């Protein structure tokens, strides 16, 4: 009882100090933004309980690209989609805008102390060791592995459709894509065959199923409040509470983490035996191990860190690609004219490949397919799977702006002073729909924008691919973005070449579910988890 009282008193002191610090520093109150709906929760319910990007788009349209919103207990925070401000946060002063402590705790729980968890010098060390595995030549070398995994899935689809009435069937696309991309990441990153497309009982595929909606979907007001005020607790306390809490979401997270770690340990054992026998290959993990061996003892990754990198690659490398391709197929089903044009380019390239006496696409073929590239970039822009990135100001700072903003008292400002500790939601979704960058039709799915000149995409250069923020930018840019681009292209080309997609009676009820990543679900059927049912038939080939 005494310990409980001390813990409560300690928390109260921290909260009191936090509130005092907030009201005794530079105010963000003059920055325009929505009115708070609650002192306890501010605007958090609107931001986190709606669909992914829903509040972002509304606030951006009304208040601009830097929006002040209220967090818990009246705290001022910023949502940012201004290109110059984001360039400053992620490139110019990246390490001065660290991740939030409570989100690092979640990252540690899911994937261990890997590159997504690391900050500062640790992050530099992790990134240096991992970079050799994700270079341009290394990523291009995996194309045939990606193609093989895509073909394995399409073979299963052919069988299902062949046995269906009317030679078409409705498939839940993400369920298949998740397994196929897990197989792809296993083969390319670890030279390991999961076989989860064929084996419906694969343990890792099973634990990843609906993981994000189970853990992060539909947060209650209480959960939002607890997460918001947890910033006042030391990270060691947050680690303890997350490791011992009995909340079903925490338990689901630990279950997923344990399964991934066990799989990683099995792969490490198998890989170590192979390396000792001189059987090292060019998979990502072998390259990572070799790079780590070349490092100074002080900068090497330890065993826990290596296992954490493996868990991170497994999770991030298949979840994001799976959802991206699923969203792409939804748009193609909704826009049959785009689907037909895309298939025509793929078939024309196939014919050119056969004419030169070859049978397989190369990365050079992909790069010579402008419409396929345009469709992929537009999917990455319109349906960015990671829609938010959370940071805080590690010191008093000033954000530069691409476009001046008018404060609530009518003053025009070209930069925003922010006090140390200010929480920032970098809205990837809103940046990718910024009309200054993408034109007045930014909220329309239109691959043709990528075939026009680049006048609509001028300004501060941030993203590593197409100036999109989908893979972030600067020091925290996605290390595997080249890997992901080639994988997405391989799957799209294989799938669209062979199948035709059309909408179902559930298409209008598809939600952009906000669960740390943006996953498709069906309105009124959230208990069924991730769903995107589309009608699939075999695409006709001209004789």
C-alpha cells in the first residue's frame, strides 16, 4: 500500500511539474488550429479516433500546413505538413527532434532495441551497419526472389478461380498479400523459406494476422489519455509497466514479439551454421553480419541488437508492402480505365522481353515503364501506409516555413518558434496531399500527374523517392526504400498481368483504419480485422 501511495505521489509531482513547465514557456497559442473539445483530451479524439488522415486533411484545408492542436491537459502541440519545416525536422536538425519516449517503448516491445528504437549515436551505429544490406545493387539483386513469391501466390489464385463458378471469385486481398510479402522478406532478407502462402498454419504469419488492428486500432478515450500523460514518466518506468501490464493489447504485443524473436533465433542459428561452413549468401542478414564483423568492437551491434534488427525487418518489410499493394489493387478496381492502361504497358513490355529472347523482367525494364512507375508512385502518395511520424523538440528551436502563416492575431510570420518539449505530429498523409506540391487535385487518385512536368513538385526536397514523405527523409529515412520499391513493382506487374480486379458490394464501406499503419477494414465489420474483398478474374490475353 505504501509503495502504491509513493508511486501515486511521484506521478502527481511529475504531472504538476509538467503543467508548470508548459505554462511558463513560449506559447504556441497564436498558431491557428481547431478549438479544444476537452481539457483532458484536447483534440486527441478527433486526431486518433477517426480514419487515417481524416483530421489531417480537414485541419490542413482550414488552417494550413502548420496547425496548433490541443493535447491532454491543455498542452499545445503541432501537426506539420509544410515542406520546409519537415525538411528542417528530418534533415537539417534530425537528431534534435527525437522520437517520443512512449512510442520508443512500443517500438521496443514490438521489435526490440533495433534501428526503429535507437536514437542519437546508437541510431548512427545501427544505420551504418545496416546500410550495406539495402544499397541499390543489393536491392536489385532480389528481383527474381520477389517475382518467385508473387508467382507462388498467383498460382494459388489461378487454382481457386479455376474451381469457382463463373471463373471469378472474391478474395480478401490483404490476407494473401501479407503471406506473400512475408515469404518475400524471408527469402530476400534471410535466405529463409517461410512458405506461408502454401502453409496456412505458419506460426509467424498467424501471429502477424490482424496484429496492428488488435494492438493499435480503435483506441478508447482512456487509452488516449494514458498514452498522452505517460510522457511525464521516466522511460524505465514505462518499460516496466509495458513489460508487466496485463492489458490485452500489451499481451498481444508481447505474444507477437516473442514469436518473431523465436523465429529470428532459429534463422540466426541456421545462418551461423551456414556461414561457418562457408555458405554465406548475399541476403540482407548475411551482408549485415559481415558489415558488423568489420566494425570496431565499440560500434558493433550485440546479439540482442542483431535479433532486434531481424524482427524489425520482418515486421516493417512485409506489413508496409502488403498494405501498399492492397491499396493499389483497390484503386485499380475502382478505376478500370487505369487498370487497363497499366496492363497494356505490362503486356507490351512482356512482348518486348520475349522478342529479345528473354522471359523475365529486369529492373531496367521496370525503369522503362513510365505508367507502371506512375501508378506505383501515386499509390505511395495517395495511400501512405505510415501516415504519421511523431517527434518532439529536443531544444528551443525555430521551424522555417515554405509559406508564411497568419496567426490568430493577424500577424504574418515566416517561421515558428517552438519551445523545448513541443510534440510534433509530422503528417505524412497531409504532406502527400499538399496542394502547393501536388496541385488542386491532390485529393484525387491520378497517376497522370507523374507523367506531366515536375512544376507541381517543386520546393524543398525531402523524401528519398519522388519527393514523397512515404519513406520519410533525412537521417530517419526508411533504410529499405529501394528494396520496397522493387518488391512493389514485382508484385504489381505479376498480379496485373494475370488478373483483373473489380469492386464488390463492400467497396464503398472500405475504411482507412488508423492503427499505427493504415490498414483496410470494412465499416461495420471491424471485429473481422483487416479486410479488402475484391472480385478477381483471370485477365484475358489477346491471341
